[in-house]
């Protein structure tokens, strides 16, 4: 036996708009039928009454069309103001930790001289993600998200099947055409501005920002980058996801040269020496 899916506010509003459109079409059909039947009446008063009823049905149809257009555009944000959305259960992937083998040392040799490296391998501090002012100027939606909004860790791939990234990993070989960052989500509010920023060496190379047009929770969310500034080159990349002004999740991947790439070499030419013979004179 199947499970009946739960209808959220967004789906209910869409269903109500479709029902209004269907009712408006039905009212127009009835109005046309009443007008046609009024033409067959011989009495002027009855014919006028029928025509008046037909015009009432036409005005009702126009009102239903207007309500069907107003409800998803202006009515939905108003309803969310009074009834905050409830979390929608989503299939959040679980992360299984693989135990590692810990080697027990037997003999410890005391070090004698510890060389001091010239370059330290200690990683530098990563700054807290923030939105550039140029991106904030592009906002068109609501900037106050649900504080309980959740995103799963980003999964990167060069292929996407419409629901999940195919064979996700963190290291990719050139050439690359399009990179996808997939995620699952929960507790989101439709209409809130969401933003994805793609960085390489702390330089913005790709972005997208728009009002969230998905549901409150589910799977199959993604952001993509096809033509980054400077093209796809070897290096470290980072993707940051924001809801409104709030940073939600960060993911990183690395691009390397293909080991099968043939290096381009410049041919060198070695000059070939030429010999010139000088004639000798014989004695008389």
C-alpha cells in the first residue's frame, strides 16, 4: 500500500489556483450557453434577464482568473507570514565512518636534530564566508530565511541526472565543461533569496542568485558552473551556499592536469656545417 504524500502550503496554493481557473472556464461556457438560449426567446424581458445572468457569469470568470493569478504571487508570501512552513521529511543521506587501523609503535627512537623547515605546512585560517556587495545588489527575493534551514554537505561531479550528482568526488582531471554541486535541503521558505558563489584562490569566478523556487524540503538541489572566469584550470576551488545573508554550507574540490596530456615541446634545429673547397695552383 502506497503512502499519500503530504501537501504543503505551496502545493495547496497551486492546486487552489488551478481549481479557480477550471471554475472560470466552466463559468464562461455557461455564460455562452445562456446567451445562445436567450436569442431563442420571444419575450424581451426574459431575454434581457438571461443576458444579465450571462454577464454575471462572465464577471465571475474574470474575478476567478484574477484570484488565480494573485494567489501564488502575492497570497503565498502573506500566508507564510501567518503560518510558518513545517519541516518536510527528506531522505538525508547518512555518513558511515570507516574505522581506521591504529598502529602501536614498539620502539621509539629519540630524535637528535630537528631541522626547521623554511616553509611551514600549517594551513592558514579560512575567513568566514560573506556576500560581496555586488551580489547583494542583485537580490530580488526575501532576505530573512528560516533560521532552521538545513543543507547536506555538497557533492561535486561533472554529471547530474536531475536528482543526484553521478559518481561524486573531490578531485577532477581536465578538461572540464560543467561542474555540479548537489545537495539535499530542509526547512526552506519559498521566495527567500538563495545564492551560490564559486571561488578559486579567493577570487569569485562563477555565481547564481535568485528567489528559492523549490519546496520546503527535499532532494535534488544543485548549483552549476559552466563558464568560470579564466576557464577551468588546475587549483583549489570552493563553493559557498547562502540563504538570504546567512551562510549555510561550504564545499571544496580540486582540479588537476590529466596524466595523459601530451606536453607541448618546441622543436630545435641544429645547423648543418657546409664545407667550401679552395683550388690549389700547380708549379710550372
